[in-house]
C-alpha cells in the first residue's frame, strides 16, 4: 500500500510542472489568436465590439470554472463601497489569461486588476479631490516635487475618467481614504479571498464608456505596435 501511495505521489509531483507547461502553451496559443483576431478589426465599431466580447464579457480566466467564487469576490467589493456587484469587472491578464500589452501569460507574478464602474463613487472621491486642489492653489497644501509629478499623473488619469488611488501623493490630505482603500484590497490579496494567491489592485471609472474607451485605446496601440514590428 505504501509503495502504491509513493508512486501516485511521485506522479502528482511530475504532473504539476507538466500541467503548468501545458497551460502556459495553451495561453500562448490564445494570445496569438487574440492578436491575429485583433488585426482584423479594421473599424472603430469592430474594435469596440471586440473589446466587449473578448476583454469585458464573460467569467475571468482567474475564476475559470468558479462562477460562484467570482460572484462572492465581486460581492465583497460591492458591499465595501455600497455599489451594485455588476459594476465590478476584472480586466488585464487576470481576465484574458494573458497580457496582450506585455505579451506574456498570466502567472503567479501577475496582479488582479479590478475596474469599479461607479459614477457615484467617482464623484464622491472627486469632491474630496477638489477640496485638496483648492488648498493646493491657495498654497495651504505642501507637495514635494516628486509627489507633484505623481499628482499630475493622477490628474491625467482623472481626465480619462479613471481614478487611480495609487497615484495620490503621500502628503495628500485624503490619507485616511487612501490607507483604507489599500488596506481593503490588501485584505483581498495573496490567498485572503476567493481570487487566490495574487495581489489585487483597483481603480474607479466614471462610466462604462470611459472603461471601454480606455481599453480600446490600448487595443489600437497594440495594433499599431504589431504593424510596426511587421514592417
């Protein structure tokens, strides 16, 4: 009996690297297919349809075969910010199983990128941002040069309808919000929630259209880079 168990265990040990290699190969094939399919999208209407069908629609790769766990993960975030669960998306390699931008497959070094689509939450955060901006204009808020560069990046993303809390300056007076934000998503990371052993990042989009516009802009850049490589 002990000999049989040992043989079975050895089989499992050797199977795991093989399984990962096969999964990686499959993801690479999917990546190549994704890029080839993207090349065929020669109008903006087709590119938006491609975005909806392949990038946003459906259960994310990281939750493949685990629809109930995906629901529970979204529910945690929805309850935290008092928003409907369907306003929460997973994007990037966690959704696709690969990154078309970095051209690498999803692995344990990958992050889980969460997009929260909530006009209400966006406006709530922006109200505090506007108060900080007023203090900055009146020279009551002191920001170091390096932080100022980060804050300008933050404002650039805001202009695109996307709030990225990781771009808030450390000296920002909304420190309580920033710490609470990161503490919460840290509590979902590295095996502490349904998503698994990954770091979870998140941002807030003003609308679904803003999220689509941002993703399609990235897809257009990928198409251009593929075209340049071919030349």
